[in-house]
C-alpha cells in the first residue's frame, strides 16, 4: 500500500529592501503576505516611481482572494495596473510613471502560480542549482530571444534597463502567467533588477546555497553583494521555501519599503558610501524606460538606440568640449602673462 502523497506548504520566508548606493529614493516595493509574495519596481521622475510601486503593492494587499490560478493572478495584476494608470492620468506630476510586477501565489494544492510583467525576476533553487523561472520583458532579452544578442553580452549591454512591458503605461497590460510544481526543499527568490543586474546568477546561487538554512541571512547577503558590486539601483529580495508537512502559522510581513538608510556592516563601513554618512545623490528620474516590442524591430533596423541616452551623451560631449576650450584659453593667457613679466 503506497503512502498518500503529501501536499507541499509554505515554510520559512524572508524579505528585505535597500535603496542601494546611488539612489536617493527607494522605488521598490514588496508584498510578503501569504499566500502572495510579490515585487514591484517603480519608474518615473521625482517620486513617481515610488508612488507607482506603492499603488501596485497596495492593490495586492486590498485584493479579494476568491478563486485561484492564472485568472486570479491576472485579475490582481490588472487591478494594480488600473490603479497606477488612473493615478498617472489624473495627476500631472506622476504622468508617465509605471512599475514592474512579479507575483508568486501559493495555491491550496501546494502548486505555485506566477504572474509577471517587466524585468523583476523569479528564481528557484532546487538541489543546490539556481534556475530563472521568468523571462524578462526587456529590450536585451527580446534581442537574445531573436538571436541578435548573446546572453553574455546582454548582461553588460548599456540598454539592459529598457523594458518592453510595464504596469501603468496603458489601460490594460499583458500578463505572463504559468503554474509551477514545487518540490520539498525548493527555495524561491523574487527580486528587482537592482539585484539581478549587479549579481551574476552563479553568485546568487552560491549565496543561497551557503545560507540555505537561514533565509534572513540569505536576503541580507544578496543585498550586500549587490551593493559591493556598485549598488546602482534599489535592491529588493523576497525569499520563501516550500516544504512537506502540516501547515504552520505564518506571520505576514506587511512592509512594502524601508524608508531609512541601512547601517553598513563592519567590513563594508569604508566602502558603502565614499563620503561617510552622506547619501550619494541620485538622478531624479529612474533610468528604466518602456519601449514596446513593436518598436524594437524598427529601432534595430535603423541602427539607432530607442532611448534618450544618446542625447544625454551628446550633451555631455558638448559640455566637455566647451570646458576643454576654456582650459586651453586660460593656459594661453597664463603663458602670455608669464612671457610679458619675463621681459
């Protein structure tokens, strides 16, 4: 007589977020409210990205959780999209804002349903091996899928922050969903691109393996690794494990953002910020942009970059040239004055 199959349940979980080294605001938000775990990475000028991600996270907290599966996940993401889009349309100060969103829903059956828009990722660690579960909705990911860019080149491509899909930019959004069958001992990571852009997949795998029995330590180690690699963006990591056994009581982590700057650990004290306690100033606008997939083909065919960075680089070049001319003129004046005095 075979033993009945045991359903998997949620085990331990951990969540953390950090502004990184170069951003003034933290525009990431997360939800850790079982059976929902989610990440939202906002974008937009001034504080609009922070507003977008907060609105999206709030939609999940307020949601009616009747039903399940892909239909529920799509409904949750569409509601988040509606809130962000309506606010952007009604408030000129937030016009054009948007956010990514990646959701993991733990079903009563023990299966997982994922929903995904943008380039925030979901990973799984199984038997010590890391696997990326979601496909980025980004320019470089699209070029890789079309065979026009290698995966290695995509990791360092200057336009890797250009995304092709986001919440809030249109009244409706196309949501990727899929169901996943977990196994006992799986660890799942949902993270913003502030982690995945700064820490390679094999390094994430090693950190999770080393801290497999302490997910809080794993989350802190991931943030630390991203900051050590430069901390160019906000960093958020949400971790949870699936295990066999009877359900255990779980306290929901209802935070969505850390508003205080974290204190550096002892071995990072001399590197976290180059000016001691000063926060390194960041640009007002998040450098993430949304470019529809339909525009990518035309952009590639015309051999132009579909972003504003070219104009910014050209402006910087003109300013550097003007500065160089001024320096040369000053040098000439100094030489003439010195020659006059010498006579």
